[in-house]
C-alpha cells in the first residue's frame, strides 16, 4: 500500500530542561564560592586600610555585579542549554546573596559606602 509515511516524532526537550536546571545549580554554586572568596579579601582589605576602603568596596561590588548579572546575561543569550543554565545560576546566586544578606555580601548596602 502506497501513501504517506507517518510524521517523525517531535524532538525531545527533556534532556535540555534537565541540563539547564543542573547547570543552574552549578552556576549558583560557582557564584557563591567566588562571592565568599572575593568578599573575604575585599572586606579584609577594607578593614586593614580604612582610608582606602571605599574604592575597594566599589571595585568588589562592580566585580560581583559583572560576574553575576552581566556574565549571567551573556551566557543566557548564547542560548545553549548548559550556558543558559549557568547564566541563570549566576544571576540567581547574585540575587539570592543580595536578598539574604541585605546587600552586605554583594556590596549593595549603602552603609558600606558611608552613605
């Protein structure tokens, strides 16, 4: 019997969702580790030289924002499952640390700058 063949099955997206979610946890972990290490050194430097603490805190804040938001957004825009997951994880990590520490660990707290 002639005729048309049945259409192929739709592509599976289950793998991509799992990879994206797994990589989001990787991005969150990476941001948390970098935040802890960088934050420790920035605050240690700010305490040891109080007259130069404001530029150090601003540099630390800019670095964490660049890593968490800018790098995260760039990775999300690449649109591969693993880069999208890591990018979302970096942004989630930045937001989570900002909320949970009232901006102290990400440099968003205005009291850090003497304001």
